[in-house]
C-alpha cells in the first residue's frame, strides 16, 4: 500500500486515525493497522518479520540478563541471524549469479528470491536496538506489543527513516496528541505528497526515457536531461516519502528523526552525506565506523574504515556491482576531501564547491540508476560526448512538455532552502515542543507554517493526478 495512493489517503489513514484517536487502545490499534498495512503488500512475509521481532525481543532480554561471554554470544548470535536473513533475501540471487558465472554452469539453479519490502530498514532497526541494549545506551522494552509496534509502525516500516528505539521509547509508553501536532503532521504529509506527485512522478518518464535508450541513440542533450531528471526525481521521491512518514508520525503522537536537509545545497561530498538520508548515514557512523575505530587509529585505519563504510553503503542499496561502485565512488571523494581537497574547497568561492559537489553527485547517480556498470559507463560517455544535440529531438520535445518544464524548475528551486528563507522573512517560523532526540538527527522544533490555501491546492492537485494514474511506487521500495 502506497502513501501516495487514493486507497491510503481516502480510506486507510482516515479510518485508522478515527479509531486510533477515538479509542484508548492506541498501541493495539496502531499495531493491528501496521500489520494490515504490511500484509496488504507482502502477504506471508509478515510471518518472517514477526519471527524476527520475537527473536530480537527475547535476545535483548538475554543480553541484559547475562554477563561476560554469554552476553556477547547472545548479541553476536541475534545480529548474525538478522544479517543472515537480510543476506539471503537481498544478496542470495547476487551470490548465486557470481557462483554460477565462476562455475560456468547453473550450479545454484535459476531460483529467484523476492525481496521483502522494507527488509533493509527494519533489519537495521533491530540491530540498533540490540547494539544499544548491549552498550546500555537504552532501557530494554519489556512489552512485546510495544516492541512490535516500534518495528512494525507503518510510517517508517517500508522505507524509513531508520528510527532508533531510544528516539521514541517514551512515546511508545505515553504520547500526546493535540491540534498543533496533528496540523503539523498534515503539513508534513501534504508537502511530502507534493514532492512525490508533482515533481518526482512527473520527471520519472524523462529519466526512464533517457536510461532506456540504446547507447547509439543517446545524444548529450537527452543524457544530461535524463540525469538531471533522475537527480531531482530520486531526491523528491525519497525526501517526499520521509516527510510523509514524519507527518504521519506527528499525527499519531510520535516524533521521527529528520532524514534530509537540502543535500543538493552542499559544497562538498562530506557535507552531502551529512544532509542526505541522514538516518542511514548516522547509523553507519554509530554502528560500523566508530566500532571499527573511526579516525582514532591513524590515517591508514581511517581510510580502511571509511572504505568499508562506503562499500557497505553501496551494497546496502542493492545487490549489484554498480551499487558497490557508487558507494566506493563517494568514498573516494570523501577520502580525498579529508586528505587534501577539503582544504582547497574551503579557500575557493562557495559556488565552485557547489558545482564540484553536484557534478560528482550526478555522475554517481548515473551508475546508481543504470542497469549495470557497463550501462552506466556508456551513459556517462554519452553525457560528455560531442554528439549532435539535435538527435532524437522530436521525441525529446514530446517528453519535455510544459508540465515537465515546470517540474524541472520547481525541483531546481525547492531542492535548495529557498522557501524556508522566504517564510523566515514573512515571519512564518515557530518553535514546537519535541522529545529529547540528538540534535543532529532531528530538526529540533524549528518549523515553518505554510499557508493553508497553498496546502489545500497542493493536496487537490495531487489527488487529481493520482486519480488519473495507476502506479507510482517509491524508488526506495526496491532497497
């Protein structure tokens, strides 16, 4: 079930909220609603998720109740099962293809495993819960129903943000709903819906057209138009989903961590990764980079640790070599900035730093979007070739209609903090109360109030477009 679907907007969420807010059984209603939400799209895989929830719930209890080697064994065993489950479903086909290729035969057969929705996200949440329990950074959850609600909560279940148990521990026990928070949640949800429907969905055909063209038919103009469309599409698609999730959480009485902070305004790759998919970046920092030693073991250890993190970041996004390359590609530039380039960028005008960053990011997106490394290399060659820009101009003009042009312009504007600056000047900023969450993982109460008329117009436009289309999946569902 998609957030950006008529059935969710007009039926599922109004009915669930009415029951949730109208009864005193909020945990039970939210848990049952989340089970229905996941079962709607995944069917029998809900039993796999239920099994992992029960396993990790009791493993955490054993970690708390044990000492020494037994405590470590429970942690390692539970994490191994979590990672093993993720590995089988997400990387089983990838490993089988490699083995079959090396063996020169179908040694492991042709069977294809279907990836359960959200497995990358809820696996990381389970691991963070176990790790924080082991480190005594968070109190253990004694209620299986509340723990299941934390993992299964439908706003973040499928595509994040990655919510840590400590972020919402108090709200799982007692949460406050009022008109102010509910209104803020509606605003977040509508803004995310507009990002998804009015920008990402409209630019998707242009990106698909460019990346589906045979290399011989791809001109430089179409290649650049396609990668620009995809650069905006993937940001507004994923940021839109995150904002909708945050909005739904506010309506339900929870506060989720911020996941994006205008990453395309960055002036270095290091800054980009502090702004892009922040919940994932901080997860890898806290549960991989720092446990490996971070930057405490000298330059060689720092390089090794960063490369491991970005190798895993690429692999987390997909079981294919082009994703691994994408991760290491970003890791190379981040390392370069640490050693030398970062100091040079700080001496240069900010416009040059921004131009360097957006060019590196766009080149990286080529390999992220491509069907494979070879396809990405051919697409990149087309971007920087001197081919005739008039080739396939008829098809190009058909795709780039006024609606697409408006989406390009709106995407280019709203990818930067332009709107927030305007609202600051208009005095439409306010402070809200929020639970204690690390400042780097949450916009700590500083929000902007959008005009109600603007929100209503955006919502009606989105519903009209959704009613005329049949499928608009979020890109990060595949991860």
